[in-house]
C-alpha cells in the first residue's frame, strides 16, 4: 500500500548547528545514562587497548555494531577513543581495530598518534578523525598541521582560556571541542611522563597512575617550607563550566565534552542533564539558572571542588588549593561540638537520614572517618532532614566512627545522597525511552493526490513517505492538521515524539484513520531502518602495507652511517653550564634556557669555538606567543630543537634547520615518516619507548633519522600551573607573582623522600624533573650496530666534576672504552641521588612511588 521510504540527507550550516553535548561512557549503563539524559554524542574506549583510560571497564570490539545501532536509533553519535601512542609491532592490530570501527558504522575516532591518524585516513577516508587533547593542540598554528593530516575536529588543550579559544576560532575553520566538566590533569595531556618515569606506567598508553594526586613537600633553597594543610601541590580542583556555556558558544566551541570514563552511570546521568539544560537555554539566548541544589547535586556525583579551570585565565591559587586530592562532595559545615556519639553543627547544605558523610582529618596521610547519618535532630526532635542554616545534631550507627578522630572545628562533607542516586538511576533503567527525538512532519494533502509526508529528524535528515492511493474528497470530515498530529503522533514507546505537523491541505481531502495508522506504522519502520543503516564506506584492508611502501624510509638510500663516528650532543640549561660543556671539548650542543634573551650570547660562545648550537623552543605555543619563535629565529643558531607542531611548521619556513624533540611523540615509523617529510635533520624518539620498542623503531626507519637520548632527568609534569606563584607569592599569575622562580631553587619531595627539581620556562610554565637521572647506556652497542650515530645527554643541574664525569663516561662509552654497565654503575656511585635505567630498560624503576 505504501511506497518504499527514501532517505534524504539535508545539510545544516555549521554556523547554525547547536553545540554538541559529548558524554563519556565506560560501560553500557553509562551509555544509557548519557542517552536518556540528553547527550548528543558518546565517546568510549575498547578493552583491547589503545585508549587513554585503560582502567575503565570499556567495551569489547565485538560490541561495536550493537553500540552503533543503539546510539543511532536514539539519534546519538558514537566516537571511539584510540588516543594513545602505538608502537611499530602494534600497528597491524591498530589497523584491524580501525577496520572494525569503520565497518560497524561508528561516527568518528579520537587519536593522539600521528601515525595512527595517517593509518585511519588510509583505511577509511569516510571515517571522521578527531584530534585528541593528547595531541597538545594549543594554537591555530598547531591546528593547521592537524588539519593537513586530515583531522575533522580538534579537542583543545584544557589549559586555554576563553579569550585564547576565541582567538584560535577566529584563525581557523577547524571545528573546536573543549572539555567543560570533570577532572583536570595538572600536566598538559600528551606531555606527562610521570607515571612512565616513576612507575613504568605510561599516561600516553592509558595507564596514568595519578601521581599528581599525591602529597608533596616544598623545599626552597634547601630548606623545608611549612605550608600547613597544603600538601597536594599538584592536584587541581575539578572543572565545572556550566555557568560559562554562553561564553563558550560565543567563543566558537562546537562540542562540549564531559570528562569521566572512569565515573559511575549516576555521574554521567547527573552531569549530562545539567549541561543539556545549560546548552538548550543558551541556544535560546538565555543563561541557564542553576540553583544551589543543582550545584550540590553535581558536586555529590563527584567533586574535588569546582572551578573554571583555565577558562577565565590563570589563577594558580584558585586552581590548586592543595588541601585535598580526593572526592569531597558538598561542605556540610564545621563541627560545633561532639557529645555522646553525636556531632553538632550549623548546616551549610541540606542533610537527610541515610546521607553519607566524611570528616576532614586535616592531615594528608590520614584516612578520613566517614559514615551514614542515622538520625537528624533539630531543636531536640528527630527529623527526616535538616535545612541550610539549621543547627542540628547528627547520630550514626553503632561503632561506625572512631570518635577519637572527631573534634570541634572539623569540617564535614556530604559525600552521598541515596535519594539522588535512586532518582538518577531511574532516569536510565526504565523500559521505555525517557529522552525522545522530536519529529517535524511536513504533510501535503490534496484531493486526487497521495498523502505525502516528509519526516524531518533533528540532525537534518529526512524520510519521505506517501500513501499508495490518492485521497478522496470528504463528504463530512475533511482532513485537518489537528487530525494528522493526533494520528501520526501516537508513537508510544518508540524513541521519537511528534514536535509539530506542518500541513499544506488543498481542498477538502479525506484520509481514513486506518490509512493514517498504516502510514504511521510505515513511518516508524522507515525511521528504524534509516536510523540504523550503515553509512556508505570504503575500507582499505591493505592500507598499512601501502603506507609503508609509499613512505620516505622505503625509498631512502642505503644506510651508510655505520662507517661514521658517533656524535654526542649535549643539552645545557644555562650559560655557565654551557661554558663548562664547551670547556670539556663538546662542540655539538643544545641550549634550553629559561631566559631566552641569553640565547644570543650562547650562540656567540659556541660559534667562537667552532661548534654548532640548536636552540630549544618551549614545549607549548599558545596564541600571542609567536613572538618567542621570532626571537629564537633571530639569534643566529645553527638550528632549532622544536617541541610542538607550530614550531615544526614555523622554523623551516624561516630557512632554519630543525630537530624534532621527544615531545612530538614519534613512537612508530608512520609518525616518524610524516615528521621526516617536514624536513628535520633528526628525530628524537618518544620517551614512551622501552628497550624493545626503541629497537623496533630503529629497525623500521633509517637509523640516520634518529637521535636517541641516553642520559637525562625525565621531565615528569609539564604544567601551565605554576607552583612558585601558587605557594610562594601573594600574586595569582605571572602578571603579579613577582617571579620567585628567578631567585629561588625549589624541589618537591615525594612520599619516599626523593626531592625532584622544579623549573619555570620562558612562558612561566613549570616542569618537575625526576631527581634520578635515567641512563640508556646499556643499549648503546645494539644501537651502534643498527646504525644509530646521534646520541644526546640532557643535563639539568650538573656542574663541576659531576658534569665532567657524565660527559667523559658517555664519550668513552661511544668509543667502546667502557661498558654501559660501567657508566650507570659509576654514576650511581658518584651522583647524589643515583641513576636508574628508566624507560630504556624493561624493569620498573626501583624508586617507584606508585
């Protein structure tokens, strides 16, 4: 009776598109919670690896088709996170995974690794690729290269302000996604090496050990500084930008991302529904109003304290109060008195029987007391609940608390609300859909013509239907828009609901209810089929082999490096240290100074002795920081050590040779090949490579491409956050801090007593360096045999005999006069904190604090 429905794509101009709300999903319950509470898209990882949340439950690759069908039936997109580095031997598995994702109809993947990005584009050009925040994209100049690689969206670094996001948006057409809620990493994503260096668990491989959440002591000029309760010096408050949604829309953000693939489905439901409200209100030109209860509900799901992060600029004291690193919930009040198993306090938020509480111990090393409220006593009488401002007494279950650890003045936090949990759980556990897609039906009805329907979905797609028989003329009851809405709007338990009917009725046509009913059923069937249809895609199953054949390294000339002597490059941190290195006879050096005004003098010193010098860029380049690049370019150096994509583009354009540093994360041959196509002299392998993986890379590319770092103090955290400003200055940011970093030597002592040096760079960004140098000395013979001839030592604070010994031992090592074991053993004996073989060795660091 009905013609076959015909799907029609209708494009919506990007400028008119409502911002996407992107929610996390660690399992099926989280996925359902996100759908029912208003998410436009879901991002999730797979349990076969290659995603930055390996500790999440994640999904099986075999579930991808079911996930895609479930999401698309509800009008929701699905993005898979493949946002870790991939090693050479893993590329075939990554390729197979991308093929499965593309075939299942998943909408996009998020990637960090340039090689994985290239592989994805070669396997399935129709599969969208989003650049993960792990790619450390902080400017339009960085984004330009991501666009060149084929990205269709970029997730900006979380360290950008609204003004910086606005500026970036004005300089690129690339769609921009930003995080708006959830945990903040203190280090730049993709640039944190703490877990790898201290515990053998790489954050770039999804195994972050959260060392930023641990307590640290501050040492200033060799003396402990008492900071009172401030122990968690590297643990930021959580991001909460629900009240900045209008400003983010105005800044050009197309997707609002909620962090939380390790969080509960109740968290996903709670946070998603609040941001759904904020976006919908803002899109209507109204700022959403959030009550105190709204905010408390979000805090209860998970909160280390809410902040705007970096969105309103740097306020280092606000970002890291440093008094806690755990979930806090909602501040209930401070204890007025403790008496006979009861606590008395004035409420700063509501409390009910059954709510969970935690008592702040005030000491980083203590476990907090906690329990559930048994009774709430208001004015001497038992009550179900207490309101804000009430002075109440709270009782608890027998032996649930150690009363010796409860005292007047202690802060109390509400950490759990069972009633809220039940309400949130109900939102996603019912049989029928809670959230439905609104349909707009355009109907054309004319006597003698079929009844034609155009059913428009929110994403702009359309389904067209028409009755098989023409409409007769009505004797009594002519067809009306009201009748069409009543009959076609009976959508029951489907995931659709009728928003409105736009009827164009000519004459007095009549349509029996039976005809309208059958047309409605056909519409539902068409919508079901249409929403779950796989997108047209071509999948190249030989893409990896083709990329390898087409690569630069496959066409490289035969390696002639084995007959050449090895070159030792030394990275220096100051003019005095540079002078010592030159005096020791080293002629190939890098300068990585906090004060780049000294670069001119460094160049002059090196050239005066006939040496070569490369100047290091900062790891991060933000809008308005191109001036730093311009200053570096004018110093007359032999080349530049580039540490970000912007520098990789800028300096070759100025005619300056470049060396790609470790921060560009060359972990496989496809990444190295693309970097080499940009014309560098050498490429530094990623620090995430262990012994076997580094040798895999050496075997996969011409060895003359590579410069291997043999000795260095691993840069653990690289942060926009400034510890100097946060705890050593009355100021809040670099405009008013007084620059204590210029006059003080600062270290952070970890839980096992190791004192790690903290340094500030030209952009006032902090780097915490591992106090324990790492040596790859034992790997040198194998590297030399394979043809590697460029090696690097990265000094930190070494001077005098210590510096001389480091240089001498590695020179002897490359000359074959000592063994690798001799090198690290001797340095361990003379160095004040010892040496570990670190990421170039299979064994974990014996000094691990994880």
